[in-house]
C-alpha cells in the first residue's frame, strides 16, 4: 500500500531531520472516506522556531485541525515538517500561515485551521490563528463563521 501511495517516511528507520524549513518532506495518502465530513486534529506541544530579529527560540503548541477531502497528511512527514521550523526565522503569524498554506497545497482539504499558542517572551504571548474553507463549498462559509467568532471567550492564561 505504501508504494502505491508514494509514502517514503512511514516505517523508514533512516530518517533524516532537516535543520531548515522544508515543505517537500510532507507526504499524503488517499482518504478512504472522502464522502464523510470529519475532523483530523494534530497537537504539537514541542514546536520551535526562531525569532527573525533576535534569533532566540520561540516555543509553541501548534494545533492543526482539518476536514479532509481526497487526501490525508501522513503523520511522520508532518512531524518532520514541523521539526524543520526549528532553525527557521519568522514571526509567529507568518509561521502559522505558512503551515496552513503548505497543507492546503498538499491536501486541498475541505476545511483547515492552524492555531499557534506561543509561550511568552518579554511578558507577552502571541496566539495567531488562521483558517480556510474550500471556495464554493459550505466550508467556505464555515471558515468565515469560525474566524469571525474566533476566541470570543478566550481562556484564562495562567499556565504559560
């Protein structure tokens, strides 16, 4: 099945970790249930990137939720992709939008949202959120509804 799907990383014991941003590591496989609408959610509590000005590390939990259409992202490739940001310098907002756009390009999902909850530096945490709904579908409206009501009831931040 992996050969048919073109998956090269799953089960590979010779994994190479890219130390620079690398969207080419992302792999996909066929969704066996494209007629069903369902969410797939990934939580990455150990995400790291670099401040583009100071070079200091920025730590975050990244939440990726999507409603697949024809394809799903292979989880090991997603881990390696997120790891590739480790030495990448970009602002928090840029990182979140880059992740979303790379996954849209790979998967063409019905819906996707990416939320970064970055740990504070200098007493300020930044939590950028972005989403996308496939144009011409009910998911386009769902994306607008979710964005326009996003974080209306923010959580109490006392643990960061």
